[in-house]
C-alpha cells in the first residue's frame, strides 16, 4: 500500500510476502507492532483493538511453540539416526 507521497507504507517489513506464503513469527511481530501503534494513537478508544492484539499474541505463542516442537523433533531424529546408523 502506498502513502500520499508514493512510498510504501510497509517498507519497514522484513520481506514482502504473497498470500500463499505461510505466516511467520516475523510477520506476527510486525503486525503486533502496528496494532500497538494504532492502539497508542487511539488513546481512550484503544480497547476496541484489544481483541485483535490479543489474537495476534495468541497466534505468535502458538507458532513459537510449534516451531520449538519441530526443532526438538529434528534434534531427536538426528540423534536416533546417528545412534542407529540410519541414513537419510
């Protein structure tokens, strides 16, 4: 999205993504930052955005746990493969 001066509003984002790309931790953190700014600017009406902020926090926690579990599984598989001389 472009602002009035033609610059991309989301230019500070880590990388552009297509709708088919999976949502990343960086994406969720970027969204949380933006919603926090909107909430700050909303002042006393910030609570309107609270459900969105909380949902993003929840999704971030879920994704972090998922990625941590996948990494633990990779480490375990690598150990088992090495212990039993299993090749890919």
